[in-house]
């Protein structure tokens, strides 16, 4: 049975990997599929567009219209400020499936007030707290512009896939023995390649890329 499962996983990987390694044609027209993770449009105003969403302009409501309903919550890791996130467990971007987290751009004071009105708080992994929004705060939450996107592809990526699809990064920062970040500041993209966990693609407006690079540089500088 173990051998069968291993063979099955290998076959699935072979079938899914070409989505990253070669152009994904539309089954009906033969044309290239749009909305893939590496198809990032940089706009003249410093924003960027990916997955048919413009970071900094489109809202969480737009993300819901694009991908369907998800779980919205205030998320706070230990020692960090809370953020408002819309979590979508399964999305399809172009021909690639995965999980998507949409982060709202809201003032610190607004987030703090929402946390005080939260109806339920529970712990996630690593002592991170997740708080459910009060009903009165949901309209403002969905109207908030998108600050960033985080995508976890279903397929496991490796270095060759990343370099072939996204090109050489401007910078590479290793934050641990198993995790290395590939930075593309001109596109507002950070790809975390992890030997033990799923890979993570983080998108922000290129003009705001320092928000991603700063913490990584600090972590990479630690002995």
C-alpha cells in the first residue's frame, strides 16, 4: 500500500509540475492561460496586478467576488501587530490551485478597535491569535483595499521551477537552514522556498517592498 501511494504521489507530481515548468494552454483555444502566479503586471503608479486583483486599489470585497467566500479574521502573532485577513482555502489562479490569504490595508487604530469588538478569539499555531469580526465591522472590512496577497501553491516548488518561471531574483536571503527567500522587488514578490514546509509566495505593491525585505534582512543577519 505504501508503495502504491508513493507511486500515485509521483504520478500526480508529474502531471501538476508542467503547470509551473511550461506555458499552460487553454484547453479550448490553445491560448496561454492568464492569471498565473508569475504573471505580475507592474503599474505606473507603483501598484501591481496579480490574480486579476490590483494590490492597493481593489478591495477584499473584490477578492471575494473573484474567488468566492472565505474566512475573515483578525490575526495577531506574538509580538506583532494584528492584521485583517481573508483566508480562502482553495483557489485556482490560471491553472494552479492553492490557498490564498488577502491582507487588508487598515489603520492600526481601526484594527485595534475591531479587536475590542471581536466576538470570538482562539489560538492558531505558534500562539497566533485569530479573532472573529463583529458583524458591525464587516462592511468596513470588505471595503478595505488590499495590502498584500499570500499564495501557497498545492504543488511543491523547487529552485529550478522558481528560476524558470520567475527568473533570477534580485536578492536571495536565507533565514534558516531550511528556508531561503527569493526576492523580486521590481515586481513586489517574495518567494519562500522551504525544505520542510509548503512554499509561500507573498505579493505587495513594488513601492512597498521594503515591508517584506526589512524583516528578512534582519533575520538573515542573525548568527
